[in-house]
């Protein structure tokens, strides 16, 4: 299989996905090893930490999905805007399950979440390829590693399998997740931009991971012992 790598700050070939994976490997590892996530995946976290995390993701996904209609016809970002990926309604169901009918009055973005959502809104309005970077890191993340979070949540807090509380990670409109991920990755590799723009997309993926890391740090400060 052809590979890709970064050399001297430039994208050497057009396999965007491989370049992204190589260039973000360190950031990805940092996020996966973040204390907040470690506590969550080990089952040490209380349900309050999980719910607060879900709250923050609501604001992130709102930023992504508020831009979806605007970008659906864009030649760069449009092919990635797929109704079966949308997560806001599912997150709202999760939060209603945990917080009750007045959940909207009880959720508030953390400073890191505000920065994250603002960056998504900025690129969505000015740079469609940058929006794709955030779209990829979030949605494919939930389709893949997010399934581990779902399994842990179901077992740790006795939630119904693929039911309310873990709806974020349940993609009912995607019958074959593996095939869907392959198709999505093919779209990414075929991104209709030049090599310089592809390098900018790679850097924006690194930014997305960094913003995730800042969010996890703030959540860990609130739940230092997985409380």
C-alpha cells in the first residue's frame, strides 16, 4: 500500500489520510493518554464526569452541524456532510436521559469548549477544507474509538446497550460502519485541493487534537479522581 509522510513541512504525496495519521500520531497519543480519558476508559470515573463530557460535546457538534446546511453544496466540504452522521439530536437524548426535561438549563460550555466550537465555526465560515479536518477527527473518532467509550459506559453505569445515555455513539443510519469508514477515507484521500492546501488540512487536524486535549485537561481539573 502506498504511504504518505511529512518531509520538511510539506505533504509528499496525495494520500491525505496516511499523511494525517502520521502527522497527528503524537497528538493522538497525547489525547488517548490524557488522565480524564484514562479514568473514563478504566471505569474509575463517576457518571458525572461522563455526563459533563457529553455536555461539552453537544456544543462541539452544534458548531459542526450548524454549518452543515451552509456547506452541503460546497465542492470540498459538501461530500462529507451526511445526515446519518449527525449527532446533536442523539446527544440531546442522552442529556435528557441523565439530566431530565430541563437539561437545557443545566448545560454550559467550559472555556476550552468555547474555543473549540469557535474554531470550528470560524473555519466553517471561511475555509471549507479546514472544516473537513474537524469533521474527520470528530465523526470518524466516534465511529471508531467512540465505540470503546460506549461499551465502557454501558458496563460501568448499567446503561442499556445502544440506548439512551450512549446515543452519541450509536449510528443507526449506518448499516456497515467498516464500509462507511472506508468510503469516508476514500473521500478524504480524494479531497479536491492542491498539496499546499492538503498540508494546511493536516495542520488543522493537529489543531483539532490539541483543542480536544485542552478540553480533557479542563475536565480532569473538575474530575481529578474520576469522581
